[in-house]
């Protein structure tokens, strides 16, 4: 056992509350150590020196924190941690969700969230669930904004249109009924296909499938309001496809309403190519319609789609009514013959897709 850090002669004493060794043999040595230039006082008692890598002196009465949440034996000595060691941390499932990030809560915009979370507390989460459907804007400095912007711009492949700047990204929170049916369908497909952890058929083997082979795809649509452009409020105009999708999810009954040409029959269409989905985002508006110098903005969804087992097509087949037997979706693959220029993903069940993000971007310019 390591000797007292100050006198280096006696064994460290024990915390009277849990019997765990401290770093000093007595309060006298603690006080003497604090009078040297090599220690800093505990932020709680100010009487004893801090433990290494901590803001506290080490006594539970000062730190007022639980033991390591993994082993439940050792004291946590690392500032703002829940674990006694890296080993215990790494053995804790989803340990990142317990650590505070640098992202503010989307609802209150006051407290920081834990990694992978959108809200700082159950109170903020409950508010959102009770007021869904609703949308919340990410800070343009946030990791999520940068991640989605990167996916949007890197997949813009139409050479005759300029790559537009992303103005804003919103997280969409549909009502619980839509989320529940989506999760239920994902679990059904996962139970049937066993996708999670499998390598994708194409690629270098570094990317693995998630549950149900869930993927993010773009979807362009029409709009009648200024949601995301100058308003955060969802409208209830039945002709506004944008707000109807957020409120009620994707509907097959609106299939082909505005764009009758469907290459793989009546389904819900998505693409990994943002510039292709831009074609279907026909509407664009200024923040201030009276200001002729103001920029025009368009919107596009980034959607979670359950792909499951996909049937690949190299050319269109408008007579299709759904994927072939034992398949869950249809994927149109672009090819050198030019029969398909850009990728398409089609699902034929409403519960197979969930709008997740709303991207607001500047109207692209045509390049002659």
C-alpha cells in the first residue's frame, strides 16, 4: 500500500463511512500538505487538499457522490466522472449517455445534455412528448448540424445545380403513435432478417447494419407555409405536405399526387442523393416576402427508413405494387447504361419511415 503523501511514513487512514483508504495518514498531514505550494484546497470543505484529478478532498461527506456505478466498490476520484477507472467505464453499456456534452438542451436551451441525448432532463423530454408534433432547431455550431450539413452537401451530385448552403437544421419530434408504429415495424424486420451487426454487401466491411437495416435518406416535398424559414410553428393546412408529414407521418394515400411518375410503382420514395430530392422540393420562399433582396429558401427531410432486405433494380418498373416476395424494400441502383441516373429507395409501408430532421437550405442556382 502506498504511504501517506505528506509524511511518507504511515499508511493512509480509512474513510469512516466506507473504509476505503485515503491519500494521507491523518488530518494533520492533510493540513500540512495544503500549506505547501503543490496542493489545492477541496472546493467543498476548503480544509484539506484535493485528491489527484478531482475537485474534492476525497471524503464522501465532501464529495457527496456515489461509489463507482459499475463496480460499486471503489470511490470516484476523477472530476465529473461516475467511474473509479477507465476499465469500469468501458465495461458500462452506453457509458457515453451518462456524460455531459457541450450541447444545450433543445427545449430549455439552458442546461447541457448528456452525449447522445437531446434534452437535459425528464421534465424537458416530457414537455416535448406532451406537445408533439414539434420541431427544435440545432445550433449551427453543434455537432449534429455539422454532421447533417456534411451529408447534405457531400451527396449533392447534380452538376447543373450549385451546391447550396444549409441555413438551418431542425430535429423533428412526431407524436408517440407514429414513433411507436415505426419502432414496432423495425423490431419485426429485425426479428425476421437479423440485420444488426451484419456487413453491408457493398463496401469495405467497415460499416455494419443497425437494427432492421435502418438508414438515413432524403425526401423532398411541397410546402404552403414558412416552417423552418421564418417560423417554428407547424401549420394545419391540409394542402401543406411538409407539415402533414411531420404531424401524421408519410402517407401512401398522397402517393404520386404532385409527381405522378413513379419508377417502381406506388410507394414512398427516398434517396441518398440530396440534389435528386431537391427536384421534389418545388416550393421556395423568402423570410420576408416584401424584401426583394432576401434569399430564397427551400426545405428537405432527412428520414429514418427501415430498409430490411432490399431488392436491387437497375431499371424502372412502374407496374410494381411492392417488393418481391421475401424482400422489404426496393433500391434503384444507378448504372453506366443511364437507365437510372441516381439512387432511389422505395418502401411500401407507411410504418417503414419516420421523418427525423428538417433541412432548410438556400435555393440552388442553375448552372448553364
